[in-house]
């Protein structure tokens, strides 16, 4: 079985139970993104490609750790040998930090507001990044909105000033204000990711009350002018109730404007815990749609230096996973 199919099956299954030798040193615990607040994740890699799996006692995938990182995954009839990859901070080869581990918004699929985490002090974050600097290729910053959009942006700008001089490409993904792209660019940030989250404005309004789709779209357009084509990204969660046609239109809108979409299969949690996880077939199908759109518009996901398109843990990424 080729990697693309194997990864689609593993992504659809999503959860893993660990067997064999202890996986100490290979479990990443996150306070943002699809793994926030769970029992952690492991990154299984094979031939330089990787997939993230959420650790759960009754996980669908079985992963046997043979020691020293050597591992076998099994899912029904599927079996593959590979390695566990240690995370830098949050994910392999990147120091991906979350500034505010809480949020005043309540996106229906997100567990962050339920976790009630704190705001990290910039000096502590810098120290943690320095600890892993020789093991990472990039630094990435995200954040919930702990009080106001303005205060959150200022916190992130202050952190960027500390992290850019460390000499790795820096990517930032927060909820953008009108001046955010320019301010980050002026400080030396290499890439930005503003998440449209849903394929249509209507779905976005239902899923992310209080946030504004047009603000994000404008930030994406402005950012392509500032950072350049292919250096701007946007997460689109699929499995929220959109059709393939709606997803295709959203992908085309983004790619034609120079933005690389990050197609993220829904992690059913928070208010959407009863939603089904997208199937392997759908994951492969939407990846095919994305692949054609990127090619049509001269975008190359392999050039991404930071954040999810560089990591690839949670998504099937054209050019990197094929
Ligand atoms: S793909 Fe993104 S959210 Fe998933 S583990 Fe990698 S950096 Fe984190």
C-alpha cells in the first residue's frame, strides 16, 4: 500500500493505543490545535513522511513500540513499519508555541475554551524554544484570544521580537486584525496562517460565532501582497457539513489568490463530538482536489517552512505526502 492511502486510513482512524515498550520521550502534549487537552499524540513516520495519531486507551490504530523509536502500526489488515518521531515543541522539527491557552470565543469544534489554560510568559516561551533550538528547523506561534484581540496581538508581537533573532524561520497563526500582516512582516515573520476554518461563510457563522469571515479573507488577500504567493496559509476544516462542491470552490478561491489551503479532517470534539470523522476516501478525494488547484495556480506545498503545511502531521499534503 502506498503512503498516501496508508496515511488517509490512519488519519481517518485518528486514535492510537500504544503497546510494547514505553513511548516516553515520543508523546507530545498540546494546548492548541486538534490535540489540545487530550492524552497527547505520537508522530509515526515512514520514509521521511509522517502522521500524527491521538493517544487513547481504546484507540483504533495499534502501535507497538519495539524500543529506540522503532514501531509498527496496525489497523485491521494494514500493517506498516516505521519510526516514532520526537516532537520539538508540539510537533517534530518545529518549536510550535501557544501563547494563550484559553479563548473568549467558542468555536463549536474547539476544546481550548473548555480547558481554561493560562497565558504564557514571553521569557518562559523564549527559554523553552532555546532549549530545543538545535532540534528544530522552524518556530511557529499560535494563540487563543484570552482577553481582547488587540491585547493578544500585542502579546504575539512582543514574542515575535524575541524569537525572530534566534535565526529560524518564524510562522504566525492568530486571529488577524487589519494591521496584523504588515506588523508581523515588519518584524521579520516569514509566513502567516489565517484560518477560514469552514468552507462557506454560512458554515463559519454557525461554527465560529463572534468571529468574522470577511476579516480573515481580507487578511489573507493583504498577506499575499506582503508575504508573497505561497507564504500564506489557511486551515479549512472539512466534515462540518459542507459538500465537496463547496469545499472545491473554497479551495479554488484561496489558491487562485495565492493562499495554500490546509485541509484538516474534523476532529470530532467539544460541541461536535457526535460528528463523524471524515473517511479515508473523502480525505483522499479532497487531497486530489487540492493537488489540482495548487498545480493550476503555481503553488508548491513543499516550499512551506513553518506550521502545518511543513509539519504535515494532521493532513494529507500534496507534494509532501504523494
Ligand atoms: S499539522 Fe499542524 S496542528 Fe497538526 S501536529 Fe502539525 S503543526 Fe500541529
